[in-house]
């Protein structure tokens, strides 16, 4: 049986994988939502920073595309 921490870690990993996938497809608004959602899950400080940076990049790219 998995512990809650293991389940949270797995769920966070799935969300970050989805965020990266959406970003590769060019769905920047969707990717941004998933990157921000992934910050709700436990991770190292470096990973948290990376997730926030990816969300900011997606926000900028979605603005560039809409212009």
C-alpha cells in the first residue's frame, strides 16, 4: 500500500509531465495551468523554482502568440 506522500509525488509527476507535453504542443495557456497546479505538490526548492519559471515562460509565449 502506498503512503500519502508517495501518491502525492506520483500525482505531481503526472501533472508536470502533462504540463511539459502541452507546452511542446504549443498549448501555452493549458501548460501554464498545469505548471501552476504542479506547484501545489511537494518537491525540492529547485523543482519548485523550475515549475514557476516554466509557468512564467508559458504565460509570455501565450501572450506573444495572441498578439
